[in-house]
C-alpha cells in the first residue's frame, strides 16, 4: 500500500479505493421474510443508522379488527454506512445482503431516502404501491411534500402521488390534492 501523501484529504485518495468505501451512503438491505423489525432492533443495538419505513393497516379477523404497523417495502430496510463498515450489517441475523450489482452494494440517491422520510414524517397516509416507471411525472408545489417529484395516478376519483425507489423497484403512494401538483417536463 502506498503511504499517505502529505495533505491528502481522505484515505481513499491514497489507497486506490473508491470514496464510497469511507464515506457513509444509504444502502438497501435485503432481509429474510418478515425479519425487517427484528433486523432494525439489532441495528439499534449496534448503533447503525437505519430507516425502516412502516405504514398502518387495519386487518379484519373473524372476531375483531387489528391495526398493524407493517413494512412499507417488505423484505427491505435502509442503512446508512460507509462500505468499510458493511460487516456490521451483514452479520446481523436476518440480513441476506446489501442490494447492488455483481456483488457490489449500490448506494441509493440521498433524495429518494429524503423523499420517503419526508412523506412518512408528514403523517400522510402512505401504503405500498406497484412500482411505476411510466406515468404523468409531477412535482408537489405545496404542503409537507413540497419539492418532491413522483408519478400521479388516480384511484377511486382521488389523486395519489407515487414515490418510487428505483434500486429495489418498490413504490409507495400517498393521497394528495391535485391543486398542490404541477407537471414536470
């Protein structure tokens, strides 16, 4: 290995490794079925920054209704870390791998994670939605989601704003007033 150069700003500059190896980014962690919450609990114990988007769903059984908090993207949660620290996540029981290509984890765009966090923090009713790649692209102009871009769909005469996570090909939808939207060219 080459010795550090005087004035080098990061270890990546002299080690030949990409900056992703040392700088934290968001990654999607693929989990075993129904292990998302347990994995999140383990990540808290290991002090790993993570984000598990949940939504509320009412399920009806024969004798009662139950309100459940379920993963918005079943089988996935998001972790923020430098690649050099990925073993902290991969050694958690229930984690299968970090999502990527050819065995290399792929970082998610910061904007996608921020869009999800903003949507859920705004207390809008979110729920899973089929992944969309085509549709009428819109930008939210007002309200807690102002500035976010997504796809507009109609369901039962109501406007729904769909935010997609391209890497895992999953999406979520929130109901929104059409007056708060503008077309994106």
